[in-house]
């Protein structure tokens, strides 16, 4: 995040910026979908493996769809958000523009990372 901290913004044309934004949105969407899928699979495993007796309670319920939704949706949203946030956190976006900005004139010796 050195470029963001130092206030150096990459020079992109509007077309390049639009393409870059679409790539980032696609990246976030794929990670969110993977996280939602992971959350749904964990909910299914909780129910199918009858962890804590939850599967047998759902099987005896009058309306089993409601507890399934109440278990699956929060897990899917939580895992989707966690996977997306960790993917954004680990995104190598800063290194994409580092070489271009490192050779700019006017940088002092105190600007370098330790």
C-alpha cells in the first residue's frame, strides 16, 4: 500500500481504469461466490453429519425449510464476506504499479521502505 500512503496514484487512461475496475469487480465477485459456496457446504455438512443433533431436529421439524435457511444464509454471507475481505487484503495491487513509481524524480532517502 506504499503508493496509497505516499499519495502516488498510477497514471491510467479512462479506458485502462475502466478495464482495471472490471477486473477487480470480477476478482471480488469470484471470491464472494466461492465464500458463499463454502458457507453453504459447511451448513450442509452441519445438517447431514448431524453435528449437535441439528440434522435430526430439522428432520422432525414441522417446517424444516425455515431452520435450514436460518443456518445456511448467515453462514453463506459470513464466509462470502470473509473470503472476499481476505482476497482484497492479499491482493498484490500495489506491486502492479511499484516499478513505475520507484523511478520518479524527487524522492528523498526517507521515502524508502525499511
